[in-house]
């Protein structure tokens, strides 16, 4: 739009009448060249910042926090503060935390949260994915810093406060996960919803009391889950004679193959195909399907592994992949 306005200005500046008609073709040619330049400039700018989050994460993974900061500053100068910038900034907070620079991590997380709250005055939290990712990470980092400083009760209070605020949003599972990491171990396991399921009918946790139980929270799109599957299948065979029970909760995400939108019945059928194809060693494992289970257990990370002892108390709560030896050790302790 800018170059259209400019073209009118150029034509007017060249005079009127016959003189204007004479010079107009030259002005139009200059405008066309300028238009092409501006379009190319804006496209290149867009491509340069097309994946700011990935660039910042890559720099952090390489432990180059200076480069990560430079990416953020360049983007902000060009684009200002928007949801993508805030998600990348939240990764900066996580980078500082990983580097044990707690003060910088705390200030960056609080800056992310403050800016996110300003944007939320004019938009819904879950209108797009960047803003909830940014806000959730900002709260998570602040809680983790408190825990790292030995202030677990303050960390739990922070998480409970935000859980009450964002209970009906996509942040619920993430906040619950962090709360569970602080104190779910040793407590009674939250109940499982088993009304909808794939394959064998699941048992309630009450019905499984007296047996050790491994919950394998997974998602049809999750590559790490596919890595974890054979490990769980091997341990299931090793510990079946000692009473280990396994259930594999999942949920609907609203899409199926290639990220295409899917109705619930179609996604459920797709999940069944994924389960059959990628988890051949777990076909005797029940698969409860419920978002409520993910919210209760804070399974915003997949896989999430939860080990429950014979008394029905949580012995292990672990978001993310577990290797065979580590998981086997945890199961052995729960026996």
C-alpha cells in the first residue's frame, strides 16, 4: 500500500497538463522498480524472521546466549513485541535457567509474563499457539527458580494461583505438570477416566490397587513416545509375573495424519491405527482416551510416565523419555 501512495505523489510532483503526461511514463517506471524493491524487502524481512523461536532455541542449545539475545533484539527492532517474540523470549529465560543464571532467568521470565499480560488485554490467550507457550513457560521458569532456591512452598503457591486463573485454558496441563513435579510423588494417584478407550477395557486405579501400575501418557504425533514404546513393552514382559500393570492414556488433539483437522471419531480411528502400527508390543495394554486424564496428571509433555505403587501412591512422576535402566530401577523400587 505504501508504494501505491508514493506513486501518486511522484506523478503529482512532476507537474500537470502536457508536461505531466510526458514525464508520467518515466515516473511510472521508477515507481514500478521501487515497488518491486519494497516487496522484495518486506518478503526478505518476513523470511528472515520466519522462525525466530527455532533460531533462538538453536543458539541456546549451542550455549550461545549472546547470539540468542542478538536474534531477539533484531526481531524486536523490526517487528516489536508480538506473540512469536514472547515465545522466543521465554526460551531465553529457559536458557538462562539451564546456565544457572537464576537472576537473569527470573527477570526474563517476569518480562515475558508482563508483556504477555499486556497483549492479553486485546486478545484471547489461545487465539494462536505462541502466546500460551510464552506465558506458560514464563510461569514455569519462575516456579523452577523458586524451587532451585529451596522455596518449594512458594513455587507451589505460584503454580496454584496461576492454575486457578488459567484452569479453562491450554495452560492447565502444563501448570499441573509443574505442580506435580514438586509434590505428587508419595501422594495418592489421581483417578483415571476410563469411559472411552481403545482395545481392552481399562480398569480403574481403585480396581488395580495391590498391583504396581505404570501409566504411559502418549500422543499419536509423538516421536519420543514411539521411542519409549519398545522399552515399556520389554519391561512389561519382564515384570508381568510380578504383577506389573500398564495403561496407556491418550487424548484427542483435533487432527490426524499430516496435521489435518479431524472429527473425534475419525481421529480415534487414526489413533487406533497408530497404536497398532507403532506399538506392536503393547497391544494387550488398555488405552483410555480422555483429556481429563492429561489435565489431572499434567501430561503436557509426552511421553509422561507415572509409576504407582501397590498402595496406590505415586512412586515416580517423570515428564519425558526414560531409558530402560532408569525405568527398570524405578519399577524395581515400586515392587
